[in-house]
């Protein structure tokens, strides 16, 4: 089902679940650089 489960202790969980203050900026930058528009422009439905 393409899901991954990862077991970590309390300390690891706290580290992994921290909010990245730059996340919004970084995802917007990556979306701008993404070239998927050209992929779907040719009528392709999936990667």
C-alpha cells in the first residue's frame, strides 16, 4: 500500500515532528522549479 511505518522513541519523535520555519518558503521554491506542467501538458495523467 506504499505506506512506511517508522518506530522512534520519544526523543526521536520530538526531533522528527518539529516544524520547519522555512518549510513554506522551500516548498514554494520547489513548486516554481517543478516541470510537471510540461508533463501533463502532453495529456499524461500519471507519472
